[in-house]
């Protein structure tokens, strides 16, 4: 998979964990392959199973040299959390704890949002106030699928926004309209592998090599070259994750 990525000119990969098991596995891969880096975090879907011991282990994992971010963390108010206020509060507490860990380790944050825009912005704005003014960008709104206002709110706070294969889907015209209006200076690309494979691989297992297909669609939307999209989004990713 790494060889296929490199053949597609994807030279570095940030693999994002969602729980402790995937964090351990991701770190193992990152230690073995120079081109792979790790983000370690606890997804909001792990609530209410998360314990204090889990956070202690996450903090320990975050000290590893190949860890370049905390995440995936955030809020997910889909399904049970639509009406379960206690679950929402637990998610918010876990999110704040990981934001604080990222601040302590001076690492960026990979943020998950689903149906929680206003709550997530409130938490992020409060967190951003305690960060150094020159620390921008300090995070990324992962798998962005929101509207223009949400994109601009994220950027104002100090985040990048990241498009996945959703950008290539036939029913994602509204997202392409947002992408048309948002400057490339605030954008990254990602696969969210193994999910959300771009067209023409939709419905199949995704992998890092396919990020080039997302770049092609974004280039069409922005009426620019694929090379320009690749250059700017790569620079943004290197700046955020402090990659060589």
C-alpha cells in the first residue's frame, strides 16, 4: 500500500488512530516506515467506554517521536447523542482533555465533527484563546463536508479544512461549491482510508494513493492545475504536522 502511494507521488502519510488499539498499531507501522507518521487519539464514538487509564496511555503514546498530532477527536451528535445529553457531555469532556493534551505536547489536533457544528465551535474558540497567537494553523477539521460559513468559522479559529473522497461524489455539488470559494491556502486533502474511496473507486476499500483523485477534482473546481493543488495542500500539511 505504501509502495502504491509512493507511485502516485504521495511521499508522506499521516495515519490517524481512533482508539488505543489503532494507535498502537499505527505507531508500530510508523516506526517501521520512514514515510509514515501517526496521529493518536480517542474518537467521540469511544464514549462512554473511555477511562482515565485510557487517557493516561494516550498521553504516554503522544510522547513518541513519530506522533505528529492528537486525534481523531471531537464531537459526534449523530444517532444516540442527538438526544442523550449525558453522552454529549462525556464527549465534550473527552474532547477538551485531548485538546489540553495537544496543547501540552505542542501538537496539532485532527478534529472529527458530525452534526455538532455549534458545540464544536464553542469548544474550539475557547481553546484557541489559550494558544500562542503565532501558532496557526493548530488543527484541521477532518473530513470536511460542511457549508461555507462553517468552513470560514474554522479558518478564523486557526484551523485548516480537509477534503476527502466525498468531494468527488456525484451528490456532493454543494461541497464543491464551498471548495470553489475557500482559498487553497487553508486546505488539505486526505483519504480517510479505508473509508470514503473517491470516484471511480467509491464503495471499495480506500487507500492513500487515491488522494491524487481528490486533487484532480479540486483542481477542476478551482480551475487550476493538479500540480498547484498538490503543491499548496502538501505545504499546508507539512506546516501543520511539521513534517520534513
